[in-house]
């Protein structure tokens, strides 16, 4: 669906844009936990780097002692010592 239409619907009904358009919602809790909603799949995983897809972008988390703490079909929680968050 067209982005302008989705933004208009979101504004009219007071709905969050991430719910309407399936955009990733990223919550960063300190430097040791990141929760990403609306992710699609994991492309790469190690204790130093986790790479996954969202609807239209790739997200890369880098750091040390990274681990997937919680995983559902649409949400991923990663814990560890983060030093970089990239979008590609």
C-alpha cells in the first residue's frame, strides 16, 4: 500500500505507524538489550554479530557476548554488550 495513504490512515485513527505499515519497532534498553518487533528472518548469527531482515531493510547488531534471549515469529530480543546498530 502507498506510504502516503498509510500515513494518512495512521494520523486519522491515531494508530502507530509501525502497526499500520509493518515497520520495525526498535526498543533499546541501556547498552545490553535490544528488542525488535516486525522482523522477518535471521540472516547471520554469532556472538559478535547478528544480522536480520525487516520488511524493507536489514539490521545489523554488533558487539560482544551477543545472544538471542527471546524469539517469536515477529519479535527478537538480543542481549549482550552492543557497540553498533546499523541499517542496510
